[in-house]
């Protein structure tokens, strides 16, 4: 059994056992799908995707936050995700999110081999989604740039929105900031501001520090909360960029 399969099975086992699982870049490289040469180009494409996320459009609905969001479909029998819908004009994208102030991903971002690989590996790790049903995938890239004495939420507010079946959060880049800690809690307290979480509700806490570290979560069993990021001492500029992938099964699950 190669290292990729071991890594994926480990994530899968932890996801089933506790409702969430941490992973690192090892999950997204090498193994049964790619040759060594292809893995080299995958590494380059990851670097290109990170570089392409340095200048995101400002989110008019959130201070010091920059975002892009697009939607894909994972269909049975197809190896790669497909863009949702036909109209991908960046100025006239379908308003499927009911948040018209959020700009879609660029064509280069949508076609990124590294992004497709990450989407597919998250799907492989989430057994409950199954392989026989179409999966709605929402991809969001969110960059927070806190100012001095003004921390910024690491994740946009999702209060009142329908929760996906699974959520994957991946760190793309982080520089000149601190905090941004992740808390794992039972699903009953989803949406609570992490600053007001009761200590007894926190099942785990950690901070993503290295690029392509991440966490995948089953929304039936757990919820994620990220504390705001703030500039670290002696820094006038800093940022944290996250890749958030939400998976929603489009047909009912079979009874267990």
C-alpha cells in the first residue's frame, strides 16, 4: 500500500471515528493516481494557485476580507469536477449564492489541477457522500488582512445558511499574523462566535500554520469555528488565505 493510500485511509478512519480529521500536504501528493513527474507539476500548480490568490477582490460585505467563490459538480463516473452552469463571465456570473458582492474564481483558479486534486481527495475521504450520487461543491478562497488593533474573522459569517454535508478547510498561506485558532465542537453549537464558546463544548483546538495543512469535517458530527486573525507583534502587514470546500450530496442518503 503506497503512502497516499495510507494517508487517505488514515484521514477516512479519523473522520468516521470522531467526525473530523486533520491532514497535511502528504494527502494531496504522490501515490496511486500520479507518476513522479506528474507530482512535480502538481507541486508547481499548488504554488501557482497560492500565488494567484494574493490579489483577491474585496468583499463588500466584510471588512478587510477578500474573496472569490465558485461552484462545481462531482458526477458519478467522472474523475474531475465540472464547473456548475455555462455562464462563467466574471462580471455576470449566476447569483447562485444570493451574495452578488462575491466575485467568482478566475478561469485559471477554476481550471487549477491542484484545486481539482484537492476537491477530489476531499471527496474520497468522505465515505458518507458516496460515489453514486452527484455532489454539489462550493469552493471559496478567503484572504483576511488584519490591521493594527483590528483583528479580522478568519472565516466569513455563515449564520443562517444551510450547512454542507462535509466541509474542508485548507491553509494556502499565512504571514505576519497570529491566532486564527480552530475549535472543534458538537454540531449543536454550529455558528457560535468562537470567542463565546463554552469551554466544555470544545472537543479539540489547533492552529493551521503550514501551507496545505487542513481539516475535513462531517457536519452531522462536528462543527468548526475559527477565531479572528490579528497582526503579530512588529508587523504592519500580514494575511491568512484559506481554501474552503463545501460538499453537499444532492440526493438523500440511504438509511444506515
